C-alpha cells in the first residue's frame, strides 16, 4: 500500500488535469454553440 501510493498520485493528478481541460473545452464549445444559436435567432 505504501509502495503503491507514490505511483498512483501522479496518475491521479494527470487525470484531474485532463478532466479539467476536457471540462473547459466542453464549456468553450458550448459557449460557441449558444452564441451561434443566439445570433441565428436575432
């Protein structure tokens, strides 16, 4: 257990970074879609 923890920690941080980047990417795509729909109905 003690030997496994140092190996698992960087992977967890990397996964958190990937999920954070994915969330920001989804939010930016969502903003673009909302803006396009908004301007299409103006």
